């Protein structure tokens, strides 16, 4: 554990320096007896991080003896210095009511000390005032240690919550990617397998084309899955030599696959400048999901895709002439909405007045 940016060994060295300075100061400014007591108190000051509880016990006993013998005017300062570490490292197991009683006792101690000073018993001369001042110092050190400990615990808990949120977000991102890859590929494979089975006896020459699409689609899906799994397995020190992920450049091939199912697709790209890689991948996944729905559910004959943009935003419009109908948000549309929310964009999906279905997405980017 580090504190104030210092390692444990450095903190122990600081405590040793404080102990030495305390002993030297008392030896120079006080009597020989006070100097001997200060030397004894310097030992727990130096070892408070190594043996906190024994160090405090030793400091408390020496301080009590010093008060009784009137040998040192500030013996409890050393004990309070050690008690801070005890409070910092020991987890409180007392109930809330007990901690409140301790707080009330400490507050009363401050009030009594204030009354003693006002009554004419200045700290440093009266034995009672020395004891009250010592108790106040001990209580202050204990409370300060607890406050610092609680703040560190709260910071650690907040960091753990952030880490758990990051893990959950990453799991959601992986789930979206897997859904897009598997749903699209398996959807096209299912459609082409159905076509092949339907025309097997009537038009057997079309079976070869269907099997070709199934082969290429399944091979590309495996490549994308290997790419994703490779990224998950690769450490920062060992970069993977993998093919680039899907993006705008892969849209024509994606369109060609869907057209092989009998749907005519018009693709229009109108972008003034290349998109960032992450935005391009998002656009690809959105178009992929829309085309999957078109091929599997829409019973459409024609689909229009327009990807346009300006300097800081890109808009994706996918419209078909299928059966349309109300919006039913399955995993696909939910995934699109989640991808859009990552960029703070806008998303609209619904049936067209003349029939068909339309998805419009706008993604802002740097």
C-alpha cells in the first residue's frame, strides 16, 4: 500500500526521521529526564507502521508514566502520532451506536478542555489540562485515521464498480458482435439452403450457386469469429497478426451475398472523407443487421441503402419494399440502438406509408 505517492519503505524512513527529530528537539530544549522519555517515545514513532498496535501500547504506557512523573509536557503527541496508523489499518467492528458514543465522548473532551483553559488552567502547565489535551489529540488522531481509511475504502469500491461496469460493457459489445456475425451468416445460409432444397429436383443447376454462397458466407463468418477471438486472446505485449475487421470496404460483398437470395440491393456511398475505423465498423454492422432482417423477414424484392455524411457525422438509411408492419425490437434492432447510443446518435425504425420498412441512423463522430 502506498500513501501520498510514497512506498511503504519510504514511509517508514519518514517515520524514522520524525522520531529522530522529535527526540533531538526535546533533548535540546528540555531536561535530561524529558530527553530520555522522548528517546523512549521515539521508538514507537519509528515503528508505528511495522507494529502499529504494540507501538501504540508502548507509547501509551510511556506517556502515562511521563504524565504521572511530570517528566514531559507533551507525551501524548507521540501516542497520537502512532494511533493514527492504528486507526488507518484496523477495520472498525464496533456498532454504529458505539462509534457515536465515542464521538460524543471526544466532543465532551474538547468542551471540557475549552472550559479548563477559560477557567485559567492553560495547557502545558496544569496536569489536568495536559491529560485533556492528550485525550483530545488521541481522539483527533483516531478520527482522522478512520476518515482517511473510509475515504480509501470508498475510492476502492468506486474503482471496483467502474471495473465491473467496464467488464459488463465489454461483454455487451462482444455479444453484439457475435450476434451480428452469427445471425447474418446463419440467416443467409438458412435462406440459401432452403432455396437449394426447393429447386433440387426442379432446377438442379441453381443448387451449385446456393452451395457456393453457403460456402463463402460460412468461411467469411469463421474469419470474423477468429478475428474476434484472436483479439480477446491476444495480450498487449503480443499483438495479433489478423485480418482487418469488417468496414465500409466490405459493404459491396455484403450486398452481393444478399442479392444472391433474390433481393435487389442498391448501395450508395456518399462520404466526403474516410470514416474512423470504429465508426466504419459500426456502419457495417448496422447495414448487416438491416440486410439480415430484409433477407429473413421482410419478403422484399428491392432494398435501398444510402450511407452519406459530412465532416462530423454519418447517416445510414436502409429501406425495403417488403411487408413492413409494426416495429418489434428483437436482438437485432436492440443491438442497433445500443451501437447508436455509444456515439450519442439518433435512431429511427418503422414502416413506410406505401409499404416496406425503413431504418435511419445518424452517428456523430470526430
